[in-house]
C-alpha cells in the first residue's frame, strides 16, 4: 500500500472500517505494551494508526518509529499479535499484519529538522527570536 490514508480519507469513510481500524490499533497497542516488558526491542514502539484492507485479510500497522531491532522483534511476535487480535475481536478473519513507519511522523520529523536549520541560520546571521519593535 502506498502512503498512509489518514482516517481512510480518499476512500468511502465507512463507519465499520473506521471502527475496525480503531479497535485493531487499541488491541495492538495494548499487546505491544505487554510484550515490551519481555522484549526490550519493543519498548519504544508506538502504534499511530492501522489501515485495514476492505476484505479484512491484511492490515498495515503504522508505528511512530521502527528500528531494525524493533522490526526483528515485531517479525518474531507477529503470530502472537495476530492471535491477540483474534482473541480480543469478533472478526471472521484475523488480518495478516504488516508493520511500517508512519509517513506522517517521518514528514513531521523532516519539517522539524528544516525549522531547526532555518532557526540556526537566523541565529548565525544575527537574527533574534523576537522581532524588533517598529521605529516611530
């Protein structure tokens, strides 16, 4: 799936799809919190959103960050996470989970970095944070 669809914008906003995504996000976030106690690779993993395919066979889980170690930990625990989804939800199928970094978080990081660079250039050129009051 190309980039993340914010709250399923760009497709028909079916209430069922939104509910399924929210329930999966909550279940996975809680389960990852439990798993982080046993597997420190998963300690800084935060679920930001879930985007489920219309047929409910696949779900993309968006995370705030995804280090190589965390990706390995998630790959090892994928079946356990899917079982948790199956136990805690009443769905005909348990979707196959795919874990990706949330593109919105990545874009926000780029914007923050650009603002820091601009702010740093202002300081180097003698600019201040507070503009000077207008002269009269």
